[in-house]
């Protein structure tokens, strides 16, 4: 039986390369779920403005206001630790 001449490989190879150009892009995996405690999502309420009869009433309200703000800053700091650094704009 006569020996057959080998077929060229380039038509099959070029066809395979052309098919890879039509492939769908591989989607990025979803980001992992963040484990945030519900308590970190809410800050302490701002204290209501009291009836100010003396300077001491006003000063105590300022202290309460500062404590509420510090509570919120601490919670936000913990949230940043979980989600990572974020650029401030």
C-alpha cells in the first residue's frame, strides 16, 4: 500500500486559534462576603439639645456630643479594618 503524504497542520491550527478569539471572557469571581457586625453599622444617637439654664448644661451637652461623635469614629474605624483602606477624595 502506498504511503500517504502527511497533511499540513497549519489549517487545523489556524482554525483552533480563530475559535479562541471568539471565546467568551471568563468572569471575575465575586468578592467574598464581608463579615460586619450589625452593631458597627449604627452610631450612637446625637444627644438632643437641652434646655440651657446654666453654662454647665451647655458644657455637659458638648461632652455628650463629643462622646457620640467618638463612638461613630470608632465604629467607622472598625469597618475600615474589615473592608480595607479607602482613598479619601
